[in-house]
């Protein structure tokens, strides 16, 4: 014998299912059943960012403030501060994403010329794939950037300086 399901039966089942889901959710919260993210939230006020020389042998050069991760070993986020100056072609192993926070900059690739590169002010963004020669110039007294590295932060000249 086949039983017919009525609309009121479906509504009742739906309500019971909703109550059961709510009970499971409440139990999971009470018992710590949800996994807590392994990475803690990180908040760094700009005034608390600790800038250190990017290259300790050049204390007057570019400076970085690590916000998250370890740039010598793997993924990281940092603030980078550099003084006015022309860029030289260089490469990095890892991809990175950059946002200009202060100053005016130019960023160009190996087959481009600085004069033709657009001027990039605060809020400007670029994504630089690893292993691609590029250069960056700071056109103002100081430039500050936010950079997120996908892997280890490194760099070397793409060709000897002229």
C-alpha cells in the first residue's frame, strides 16, 4: 500500500530538519566541534611597522617591515620603503602582488623603457610573475608599497648594470 505525502507532512519534515540542523550547530559550538584556523589574525598599525634595511650591508637603502610570514623562507606580506631612484632590471623567483601606498613609481618589463611606463600613484597595483626581468623606479622622495609574496622573497640583477 502506497502512502500519500501531503503538503503539511513536508512542512513538518522541513521544520524538524531545521531544528535538527540548529541543534547540531549549537552542539558543535558548545563542544568546540568547529576547527579553529591555525593562522591567527594579524593586525599591524602603520606606526607599529618596524622597518629594517632590506640589505643589511646597505643601511641607507630600501627598508622592509615584515607584516606576516618569513620572506627568507616562504610566503609573506610586507611594507617596502624606498628612496627616490632609478630602477635596474632584476628578477625574483616568486610571483608577487604590489600596491603603491605612498609616492609615485614606475614599473616596466625587460622589453619596455622607463620613459614609456605609466606613472603609478597610491592605490596603483601590479602583479609581477617570478623569473621575469623588470625594474621599478621611485619618482618622489619616498615610495611605500605593500607587497604579498607567493614564495621566498629574493632578487638578483637580470643583467650587469651599465
